[in-house]
C-alpha cells in the first residue's frame, strides 16, 4: 500500500518543470552568471535612458545626491545631514564642514541628479 502523501507528491511533481535548483552545479553557475549579465545590461540601458532601475545602489546614490543638494543650498535638513556625517566620521571633526564646502563649490558632484 502506498503512502497518500507520497502519491500526492508524485502527482504534483509530475507536472512541474525542472527549476534552476534542479540543474547540476556547473549549469546552475552558468545560469546565474548569464542572469547577472542580463540584469547588468538592463540596468545599463535604464541608466542610458535616464531612469535607473530602483536597485539598492541606485537608491543610495539618489539619496546621496539629495543630501548633497540639501547641503549645497543649506536647505532644511542640512543640519541633520551634518549631524549624521559627524556621527559616521567620529574623531574627524572637519568632515561635515568639508563635505558642505565641497558640495557648495561643486567639487563633490551628484552622481545622477543634474
């Protein structure tokens, strides 16, 4: 007599297409390598079109650009950005002022914001 769960599993698995996890290790690595290449290509094309994909890195870059713009214009929130810089670069008291000066002079440029 067969186990009902085993029968159910065989029935469900019979219609399932093999997935990436079922590939041998070399083929799986090749699949992931190609997938990464395609993802990077899509990101490059999106950047060239002027609208990057919302990846973690692009989001961080956009937030950094916003912080630079706030510092450069001394807009509301500039004091908080300087406080965060001081917290991150503990023991380097000149960093917040230097970053502000570089943002104002244009020597520290935004990556995406034009």
